[in-house]
C-alpha cells in the first residue's frame, strides 16, 4: 500500500511505531522497521548520549529506515535535537510541545520532520514552519494527551493542511487502520499494540496488564495541572486522583509519579508504576512479533478497504 508517507519515508507499510518513553528502545524500533513499518526510538526523558547510543545500536541491526522521537519536555531536548543531526537520523517525530525552534536546523540537515499534534492550530503552525507531515493524535492515546478524539481531530487536520496526516490514538488493528484511511490519513501511528510485541523489552507484568485490560480500564491523571497522562488504572492512579481531587499541589503529585514509568517498564511494578497505555488496550489480546502484527493489520485493512 503506497501513500505519500511510504514514499517520503521509504517504508513498505504506512504504519509508524509510537515514540514511547522507556518502551521504544532500539530492539522494538528495529523489529518494526524490519517488518516494513517505521520503527522509532523514543528519547523520552533520557540523556542525549543515551539517545546517541540507541541510534548507533539500531543501525547495527537494521538497514531499514527508522526515526527518533524527541519528547520536548526533556531537559536535554536541545542536545538531543543536535544528536539527531550528528548521527544522520532521517526522520524525527516530536511530542509534548512545539518543535519550532529546531525546525530550521533539521530541515537544513535534510531530516524529515513529523510533529505530533493534538490540535488543528498546531498542525497549521507546523505546516507553515516546514513540517513534512504531522501525526494527529487523539485523546484515546496513552501517555501525554490532548482533548480531541481521533475521529474528530484527524479529518479536521486533514482539511486544514496539505501535508500528509498520520492518525494516532485508538488504532490497533486493520479496522482502525481502514477507518483512519477513510478519515483522510495516509498512515497510522500505533503505540499500545507494540508494547506487547515479542521484541518489546517491556516487563512481562506490564504486558500482562495491557493484554488483560478492558475497554474502560484507563484513567487520565494530571488534568488539574495541564499535563494529562493516560495510563491503566492501578493503586498509583487511585492515590493520585484522590489527592488531585483534594487539590494537592503539583509538586506533591509529581513526587508520586517520579520514576514511575521506569518502575513499570523495567521492574514490572504494576502497583506503584505508571502503566501508560491507550484506550485501545482492551483490544490488544496477545503477544506477537512485530512482523505478525503488521501482516495481520495490513491483511485485514486490505480486505476492508477493497470491500
Ligand atoms: O507526547 C506525547 N505523549 C507522551 S510524552 C510522554 S513522556 C511523559 N512522561 C511522564 C509524564 C508526562 C509525559 C508520554 N506520552 N504525545 C504527543 C502529544 N503531543 N500529545 C499531545 C501533544 C501536545 C500537547 C501540547 C503537543 C503540543 C502541545 O502544545 C504545543 C504548544 O506549546 O503550543
């Protein structure tokens, strides 16, 4: 299946892996790229030199194109933006902010820039700034989210810009893929389903929670201080939401979540860890290789789009 996205980025299938902090390390990125999608190394909150090592490692195990996601709240964002250029990365996605100040440097170096946006206004601004495409990410997504749903955001962004639009949020199978195409998207970005990929280094306990999750098992913490984060309900979210409702200050709430994503991904702490996942976790039912996932999605989508 060819779209402007597969042409620009050089992959076989219009499926991009989300740049999930801690989860999207080089094994997962390489597996997605080898399977014909676009694997992404997620910088998350990592130091710049760690990101450089990840880039070098992914290049050792795949010759396929891959990208790097720069999470703009990372205190080393400036340095990571430079590492992306120095290491010759071809594609960058960004999240949790406006990447405007890096745009000129990246464009000059020939990097394809794909900001993740949660609104039409930011999509327009990014097109004017020279973005090659945008990911329109709905509030169904895991992690840091905006407020518009994928169903409403994607067609509005498609109408507002001429660059290709990639749909994200709530997509995990061929039906979601086909629906995104119907809304005018030219690719999808998926995170939650790839958490449970065989090649994903995420702790078994976390994978089991995603696989066992039902449709309404996610919660959004942090709405009161402007950093809404979607994750699976557990003791941590219950405590957080209780304190948030009682008007706890940001600093106190932040203490609860400090290092909690690492705790979940690396140590498998599903009680006090942050189990970031999207609302589509209820549909994710088994561990498979990235190759199996992508083949299954494309087969189902092809049949639907044909009929
Ligand atoms: O960035 C994401 N998802 C993320 S980042 C992340 S790391 C994190 N860890 C712990 C706590 C909080 C975050 C986990 N998940 N998705 C892309 C995305 N970007 N969603 C929403 C946005 C966004 C929101 C506001 C983009 C821009 C924006 O405002 C831009 C501006 O400044 O105008």
